């Protein structure tokens, strides 16, 4: 006769087991990891990684967790949930995520849409000196050097994966097309500013 008390076991699926490794990789990574990079580190194929990411996506979502899994800047990463973002910002200083001036946002928009560009090129577009603004954006890690105009020419700048991550972009191709927007640089700046204000830490 079967006992009324039955031992309940939970089957651990291969995806759930791999999810532990993927979770650890995302925690120790300093930037979003592409699926291919995760697969190489875990020594599995990308299909299995995708299945493991689905498991983590269900576990780490805005509705149930203070940590959220997101696809951003061409890879996968964890971030604080919107509900926890204010507390996190009190704990850590995040200069790259603090409010940007209008000049910085306008310069950032120009580099994002038209880069890589040199300081003189950016200055011609904006009509003002941009040395201080460009230096500030580079210090915050939002833009970085991307070669020179020629062998001895001015340094050119492009946006970084940190820029994509802060603004919630999977890649620069996720930016709205200027032709579709019918927008000028001012409107692009305003859109970036609106996104930055809503973006959780």
C-alpha cells in the first residue's frame, strides 16, 4: 500500500542547470555578453544558451525580482529593477548615469547618429566649441576614441557599449531613423533626454 506521504522531487532540466552557469557569467562580466561569448565560455552551443536565458528571463523580471535580465548593447546583462533603482543610486555614485547637460546630450546624439566624428567635425555641426563636452563624455565612458581622420589627424569618437546600455539600446541600429522622424538634432536631443529620465539605474 502506497504511503499517503509521497516524496515530491523537482526535476532539474538541462536548461535550468546551464542557467546557473550563465547566471554566474553575467554576474562577473563587466559588460553585456553576446550569446556567442556565453556559449564559448560555457562550452555549449548557442541554442542551449538561448534556452538558459529564457529560464533566467522568467526568474529575473520586473514583476518578481529586484534584478532584471535584459538584452542590451548587443548582449545580455543584469540591471536593477525600476523599483530598486532609486535605492541603488543612493548606494553607488554612477557618474555616467547622472543627468547630462543639453550640450552633452546634443553632442552625444550627433556622435551616435553620425560618428565616428572628430571634435572639429562635431564643433562644425553644433556651431560651438565642444572640447570640454567631448572630454566629459569620454570621461563618463559614453564615447571613446575610434581612430584618426588620417595618420596625423584629429582623433575621431564613437559611442560605447555603455551608452547603449544606459539608453536601453540593443545596438545603434535600434536608434530611430532621422529620416523617419523628420527630426533635427534638437529633437533627437530631446528624445534622448526623455529616455534618460525614464531609464532605471
